[in-house]
C-alpha cells in the first residue's frame, strides 16, 4: 500500500486522490490511469456547467442528479475530495441553499484544477 503521497510538495489537505485505488482499478497500467483521469477532468467541467444551469433555473432535481454523477465518477477514480464535495452538494441541493451550493461549485472547480496539476506531475512530467 502507498503510505506516503507521491507528491510530498503538495499539502494533503489540498487534494486527496487515492492513488492505490486508481492503480487497483487500472491493474497498474499508468496509461489507463491517465486516460481515466483525463476523461474525468473533461467530464466534470460539463457537470459543473449543468449544476450552474440547474441552480439558475431552480431545478433542484437536476442539480441533485448531476451531483450524484460527480460523486460516482470521482469515487471511481479515487478523487476523494471531489467525491466528498459532490456528496455535500447532493445533500444541500435538497435544502435549496443557493449560497452554499455556489461555494461548493467553486471548491469543485478548484479541486479539479489541482487534479489536473497532479496528472501533469505524475504522468507528463514524472
């Protein structure tokens, strides 16, 4: 098991990717890991836009559904912080707390950028 982060320069509170889980899913194939993360980082911005549109339209059913999709896909690739934020978004969408929803959307976008940086460090520059 991986007990240390492969990125010691990054604070673990910034992002929490379960690299072991991702490695298990890919059966140790780093090219497949990169492909999975690339698909994930391409899909999440689309989901975020869907959430913003749903929020603007007060469509809480769609907002909840898309939050659930993000939670599932992030869980699959081991993006634990995004998974946690999506679960929180799924929960608060039922309360119609627009301000909290907007805050979570910003955090999701921030975490997505960190994951992109990690991908570059691990697979492109690593």
